[in-house]
């Protein structure tokens, strides 16, 4: 159901004012709120924490969709078309595209808005690129909080596009309801490079670019993917992972893809798997937040930074193993904390 999505954004000076602006569907307030969540400044983090504590808890009517796949699989193009179909059906769509941070400069390309021109200009869509900040698996550290803010702003369909297929795609599955894997037609080679764990996480598989000279290759990829998923246990009880050939360019398979997404949502809702999945995700999020918080506390100590630098040199010279060096660093850090208390 469409709701009025505004642009506004002025007069925001407290968590309460942000919350009211989000309730009105203020997209500028949403952008600013996500910026606060992603900021490293302590004053920004304080506002963000208070804001997240007062916004409404997400409802079962909302749906979070994770989309991943190798580079060149056409993630953004497919999202542009799926998002359009969702809007045609009366939904408000937010797209969070986690942009790869450069391993050399730390910078991000952040060009996803130019790759989704229709969604970016729609009154019923919100596209937000965010840097992955070097986190493996293509999920920004505060993507979960960004999803919550989007839902508070009235976007009942949130799509998270990830950098690609990596070792930590579990992070993607742990913040979305439905996890979709995209494969390009050359899936014979691609499947060998995709880890079994990523295939096991997929609730749906879409083979892209099924048009022109690639039709035969796409059909082979569908067969190979079906064979692969047939050997795996689906994450959803009673669910068979569908594999669909699609072409965003020629609108092939897009309606079928939407049908399967909606069917998957229905299955999750009817058997209460959606609520169970979200509860499990929240528990995982707690452990991840503890991990991140402890690491931040550790690295915020100037003396630790000096010792880490020294240990890094020793590890590089093979004077210490990484695990032994880490153990020494942690023991000295904890000892100092105990002595100070």
C-alpha cells in the first residue's frame, strides 16, 4: 500500500524529531539518520542509539530481501526491474547497495544510483549506497540499522544488494528474510567458484541474462543449479529452492521471479518461520555487536595500537605466528584493564 513519501529533512535536532520525520515518510531525514548510524563520531552515535530505541519494531508485513552474486551477474539491473514490479504492486521499496571499499585507498565508488535511474527517481523508492568499510561478505557494519530506519520510514520492501560472493555471505542472510543468489549464464564455471555454503543459504536462484546468444548457456546454468540445490537441505521447511532463468533486458522471467518471491514470503509467514528467523537473526546480531564493540574498545587504546604495530612486524618476519601474537596482545590488554579496575 502506497504511503506519502516526503522529502523534507529540516528541523532535525533530536532523536524524537528524527523519529517523527521518519513516521511522516521524510526521505531526507532517512538519509541523515543513516548517515548518523554510519558515523564514527560519538555524538552522532549517541543520537543514533536513542533513535533506534524509539522507532517502531518491524512488522511481519515488511519483507527484507538479500541479493548477491558474482561481479557481472547483473544485480543492479535485476533489482531495478524487480523494484519496479514491487512499486507497480503498491509497495514502497528501499534499496541498500553495499558498495565495495577499495582495499588500497579505503574509498568507495558509490555509483549504484546511476545504475538504477528509474528507482532513484521514483517517489516510492529510496536508493542508498553505503561503503562496506572493508567488511568481508559485502555487508556494511550498520546495514541492519539502516534496514530498520527504512522500515520506520514506511518502506515495506527493503532490498540489500551485496558486493559479491565471498566467505561471509552468512552476514547477508542474517539480516534478510529471503536470500537470492544470482548467477550469470556461465554457471558451469561459476558454480565451481561459489562455495557450497553460499548455495545452501539461497532461498531462490535466478540465472540472469537469458537472452540472445546466451539462452542456451542460461538454460544449462539452470539445470546445473537445480542439480546442485537438489543435494542440499533448504533453509525453509517444506520449501524447494526454485531456479529461474531471467532477462531484465527483455523482461523474461521477471514476473515469475516476483511470483516466487511472494510465494516464499507466504510460506515464511504461514508457518511462522519469518518470526523465528528474525528472532534468530537478532540473537546473531547481538553476538556480532559484542564482537565489533570489543574490537573497537581494543583498538581505541593508543598503547594497543603501538603493540599491534610491533606484533605485525614480528609476524611479517615470521618471529611470531598470528594466533600467538593475537593471544599475547589480548592477554596484555585484559591484564591492564583488570589492574585499572
